[in-house]
C-alpha cells in the first residue's frame, strides 16, 4: 500500500518533535510524527523537568524584573572556559523565545513551580514542571492528536530520501518491510542526542566513554547519523554531562512518577509547594529525589569507598571514578561508608544527592525511601554476606584503603585526605552505575534550523531541532536543554511548514 504524502515529517516523539509537529499542523499542513519507541516521550520524559526562562508569569507574580538580554548574558558563566565554543546566535534565539514557549506550554495545560534561583543566574529563572516530566508528553500528545497530527509509534527512521539534492522523505523499516514517508515541505529531525551510541561516543569522546550507557538507552543518535550521510556535520560531539555515577533506579516507578498529569492535580501541587511547610512535603519530595540521581562527590572526599560486586576497590574515588565502572563485573559498584560518614551526611550541609530547586537527600532519606539500595550491617563480614561478596576481599580492600591514607593528614571534611573507614555499623549504598545524562553533539544548523553541509550551505528540505539540532549551542546549567527543545522544535516545525506553503504558491 502506498503511503500518503505529507507536508512535514517529524522524526522523534519527545518534546522537540511534538513541538515541531504541533506548530507545523497549526499552519494547516499535513504532518506525520514518527517515533521508534512504543510510546512518545524521549529524553524529555526522563528529565527532571525544569525549564529556565526570564520574563515569565511566575517571575512577574513575585515582582522579579528580568529580561532575555540578561538571561543571554548570564549563560556563558555556566560554560566557563568552554564559552568560546558557544553559538551566540542560537543562544540569543533561545533566550528571546523561551518566555513565549513557556506560556505556550502553559496554554497546552502544563503547570510549573518556581522560579528557583540557580547561580550564576543573577535572577531566579528555573521553573519545574508539575507533577513530573511526563506532563509535557501527556499534554502535548493530546494537543497534537486534537489538531490532527498523525502519530506512528514503533516506527524507526533508518534513512533520509534525497532527490535532486533535496530531502523529501524518510525511509523506515528493514529490507522486506521498507516503508517510505514523503514530505513536500521537509523533514524535521528531533531524535535526541547520542548518549547511547557507542559508535558516535567512540568517535567523538573515546573508547572508554563508548562503554558507558546513557540514561535514555534509546538515545542512539539516529538523526545525526542519517544527516551525516548527506554531508551534515556534528558540533561539540566531545562535550557531555557525564559520565557520572548514579544510583540504579527503583524497579517500580515512584509515587511522583506515577502521579497522573491532571491539570487539577498540578494546580494543587503548585499551591502545596508554595504554602505547605517542608515537614509535610519532605516525604513526598524524597520519593522523587532518591530515585536515580547522582551521589555528591563530597561523600568520597570524606572517605567513602567504591567497591565492586566482588568486594574489591578498583579506583581512586576522587579521580573520575565513573570511567572505571564500565570495566567492573556487571558494570556496577557500591558506595561503602561507616558510621562516621553516615552521621556526617545526615544533615546540612552534607547531602548525598540533590535535585536543583527541589530538595536535598541525606542518609536517613535513603534508608527510609530506598531500602532496595541501602544495606547496613554490624560488621564488614555481615555486610559482605548480605551483598553476596567475598568477605576476605572486602576486609582486605578496606585495610588497604585505610593504609593508603597518610598518617596525621586525615581530614574528613573534604578539605584534605579522607578519614579511615572503621566505625561500625557499615553501610553500602548501591548498586550504582556510570551513565551519560546528555551530550551536546548536535548537527550544525543555521538560525532557521536548516541543517548545514560541509560547506555551511543548507541541505534543502532538512531541519533539526532539540539535541539533534543543537548547532554548537552550549546548554550548561539546569533547564536549558528542555528550553531549547521547545523553542527550536516550534521554530523548525513552522519553518518546514512555511516551506511547503511557499512551494505551493508557485
């Protein structure tokens, strides 16, 4: 059966792809959205859910005077010495248009809590979605379907169709099940980053990085790889958030992840976060905060030790431990602490993990909220037995670790050498694994989100948005990746639709 011809085909069903499909459809064009997974969501659904913006209704309500120009000026401080590699033109587009994108999301039914301060931003700009990041997908998918966007899940784009030097469609499926979806106006690539592509990580980062998984295991750089075949190039492919150590996620979704994204519930949550005392909110927040976040490096500075499943220490915990984790059995490890460290990390300012703008989690929070990754014992032998480790190997690792600490120089506050481990009871937090959260390696695009070739000329009919079309833009700090997903997705969808309209006029 011959597939119908569309005006715009969007590849990727995350935040950027949904934004592109909605905006293209609002222009009156026929739009198809392709998603390789069984359900929409992409990395947007995996995120904490924050968006950073100036000039928002939330800021105005709190009397905060802020503007896109100041937002633009503050962002390089997050990039530090990498700031010279930033795409200032795309950064200007991001900061100028994210206030409208946030209002657009609110008009679609999404609700936010904030703004929350995050230095070096000079003003509070971070807005957290309620009740969770699934709210974006829930509301945008409903909006897209109401508008008439055709959505096909379980449909992976394998290649682009190029005729006469112009991209005019997408090929899906393998030989024998090949399907072609044609597009009059163009194709928008919004397929995410390549944090789980060994090929692209190996090429841009290195062989050890290629072994480390992404948080989103389906972020395999499909858009970048398809565009490269037509001469496109990737910028900042060597830059990423990670690798970092993260706790294994719970086998079941937490309460916060299970909350339905109903507007009434989001409104109640916003009221609760603004008015209820922390003593009431804290148990609720902890169910989110202790899921799959990163342990603070300070816990290793204070003497915590990393051991593998065999009970053996395998690296210097203060020197990029995430790089050593992929070479361990099952690529996992445990954080070993004693009573001294447990007490130290039971109250401010020594937290185990944090979600910016939400809360801090301490050892008692993990004991209460994550019994699946919290194991305590009166001795090292008992701990080894509970974890299925070799007790002699664990004792030997601790003895060797303690002997390596210079005598008389132990600090314990993170300012010097760590203290020896020896005060019972002992606790193992884990398993933990090494992951990439996201990377900056997007296709080079112009200000109209057209993908550029090796000679910096637009590839006709090909657009890219979100992480796929990051174009050298540095999105350090929290809330900028989602901001770019919605800003660039909306723009790319409209421009691809206008391309189809323009062609019809001649």
